[in-house]
């Protein structure tokens, strides 16, 4: 049930503030309303109560909240008093953003189960939105006990006291949060926002300053602190805070927009100016935490409630869209991204995600046209160029992708660590379009920019460059060392294990090749190239029947056309006995037992 999953996630509140930095790795009309926006997705209703109920259960299991909500709504028309049906429908309505139906179901649930935590939370949020602050506090306090519920209810109750104008009670309520240092950061963050909203800049400065000094790597903390410093006339402090974050996460749109406004002498609004926005900030934080931990349904519920309270919370929209994409609900994700206003710093990111969702729906031409139009409007949009290059590469338009990545690279000035993926991706485009000298230069540049400290990501570059060398019979000794390091970094990556096995093959060490390539096939059983490689290795060690089995399997896995021709020839004729290994001697590292 949702309540148990919510408790599991909320108990991990220590990661909450980190999750609040989510946006850009990274929906509703502007008017506040209980109505869910219309999404152009139709689900045919079943002919019976049982049919609708089963369809709803199946949709819910697939986390398709839109379909689940439709079928539960139909089922409720036939059996409106069924307790289990009402509770399941309530969760689906919340996750899908149908607040009117969700609140109606919540009222039914508390008649039977007065301390139902999720129902009381929903009704408390409804009261907060209506500025019925005393009612909100009553609903929240009756939501049952338990660690997770206490955290949520405590913070929302504090904002309800702030809405009533009682700063003292609001701060006392927030200060009930005690525990690990991350709890203290979260407590001071909301206490500072409350104090700022209620006109106590001294207390706001103390609390937000404490939160910022303890956690300078979280976007929302930095943004709230920077805005307060700017409002108090300390724009240099605000600029320093944003620039410090910029070094950690370059080109974040929210930070770039803030720095642009500050340097232009513009006034900056506080992060929170109403109790509703403050309560939405609590719910957004919980939703972002759930998203980072893979608890999608609970995360969607919190994000939908946050957007009910504050329809202009753009980070909540981005996070919700990200979840919908991950659940392959691309039409709904597109609707969420489209709801971002044109002046939002996150609008460009939303446009990119719309295009990626269109591509995921196999509307690739539309996606490419969408991004091309976006790039034409914003020639310096590196994110848009990168997404366009990615789609072109995915569709095997490699030369075009390399041209697009070149435009992105031209925008960055002096390359830094964060830019290695651009060179790596352009290198792939060059290599696949048979421009090896350019590809090799890009892979080497990516390695130069990406130190060992990036860990597993460095393995991708090591693998692609080394595999390309091995496949061409070049730099075998150096390639072998690189591939062994790549496997150390990603031992469960079938492609990288395959590269190491293929390096052994090229060296003529066929028994070692079989060992590694069998591992690779276990990790990636449906990859035609890996199966083809294992077939070659089997043939060389005399296991010719197994070799033909692997080649036949590779043939049936839709290999590249040029590879298919070679595979068919091997099935018919086998491998020649006189081909020589790519290197005459074992790499030095192997000679030394390394």
C-alpha cells in the first residue's frame, strides 16, 4: 500500500536536501484549481465493474496513473461504497493530479478510518490551499502517528501557523525536528523561509545562514540564501553563493538566471512569499527525495500536492516530468513540460525533454524539428544541441550528430571536466561515420578532461578508444591495459567485458577470450556483436559446433547490415585457419603477472 512505501521513503529524510537539488540530470494552468489539466490520452472503458477494476489494477501495477485513474473512476460509478476500491482509487487520483476526485475519496476514507495518514494529509493540503489554517492543523494532527508522518505533519503544521500569522508557534513547531545534521539543515531551511515570509529578516538571516553554511551544495538552500542576501542589500554575498554553486554544477539554468539578474541590478523575489508556497516547498522536497530513491508513486503524490498548492513551482514540474518519462508515460510528461511558462529559467530544459519524449514515441522527425527550431531561437543552448546530437546518433545519423556536437563544443570556450561527454559523443559520431583520426583525437581529449575521480564514467571512454584500437590492430598493449582498467571500473558492463575478451582474441589468447566473452554474453545475452565475438573465439579453440550456434544466434539478433554479411559467411564457411593475432607478444602487464 502507499502508506508503507511512503513511510519507507520518508524515513530516509537524511537524503532529502540532496534530492532537492534535482532539476537538470534535470502541471497545471497558472490559475490555482482542483481540476486536473486535460491530457490528450484516451482509454477505452470496460463493459463491467470487474473489467474496469482489473484494468485499473493492471494499469496501477505498471504505474500508469492516468489509465488507473480513468478505470477506477469508471469502477466507482458502479460500486461507489466499496472501501478497497475507494482507497485504491484515491491513491490513483492523487498520483494523477485529479484533486477534486482525490479529496472526495479522502472524505469517504476518513469516515471509515479516521486516522488514515494519507487521507488526512490530502485534506490538510486542501485546507491550506483554501487558507483555512486552523482546519489544516486539525487535519494534519489527526493523521496518525509514526516517524514519517510526524516529519510531514510537523512542517506543514508550521506553515499553517505561519499562515495564521503566528511566527512564534510556527518556529516552535519547526524546531521539533531534531536528529542528524541533515535534519537540522532542513529545519533551519524552513524556519528561515517562514521568518522571511513573516517579516523577521534577522531570524531569517540566522536560520538560512545556518542552513547554507551547513549545506552549500543544494540548489534550493543556495537559492533561498542568495535571494535573502540580495534583498538585504548584500548582493556581493548573493553573487558569491551562486558562483560557488556554479563551480560545482556548471550552467544550471536557475543559477545562471539568478546571476544574470543580480549583475544587471534587478530585484529578486524571495523564494517563498505565501504559506501555500512554503507548504508546497515541503511537499516538493519529499517528492524529489522519493524520485531519487525510485519510489515513483509516492513521489508523484507529493509533487501533485505541491503543484496544487503552488502551480508555479517549476522544479516540481521538471521532477514530475522526469518521473513520467521514466515510467514511459511520454504524452503526460509532454503536457507537464509544456506547462512551464515561457519566462522560466527551466523552459529550455523542458523543451529538450519534450523533444526526447517525442523521440521515445517514435516521432523522431517531429523531435528533430522541435530541437532544430529551439536551437535556431537559442543558438547558444548547449543542452538543446546535445539533445539533438543524441537523437541523431540514436537514429544512426552519425555524421550529422558530429556536426551538431561541434556546434555545442564551439559554445563552451575553454573545455572543462564537465565537457568530456561532448567530446566523447562527438568521437562516437566521427568513429561511426568512418572519420577515425578525428574520433581518436576526441576520445583522447575526453580522457584528458575526465580524471580518475569520475570513476565508472571514465570506463566508457577507456572502452571505446581501446576497443577501436583493438579492432583495428592498433596500440594493442596500451589498449589492453585500458580495457583491464575499464573492467575494474565496470565489472558488470557486458560491453566492456566484451571489449576485453575481444582484445584477448586479437592477441591470439583464445582460451582467455572465451572466458571473458562467455561472461559478456551472460551480461548481455541479446547483443549480436558479443554473440558473434564468442562464436569466433569458440571456433579458434576447436568448439566449432558451439561457434556456429553463436553465429546463428547473432544473425537472429538484428546485427548491423555489414556485420550480417560477415556472420552469414562464417556460418557457411567458418573462419580461415591462417589469420594471425593482432600482436606477436603478450602485453607487458600480463608478462609481469599484472
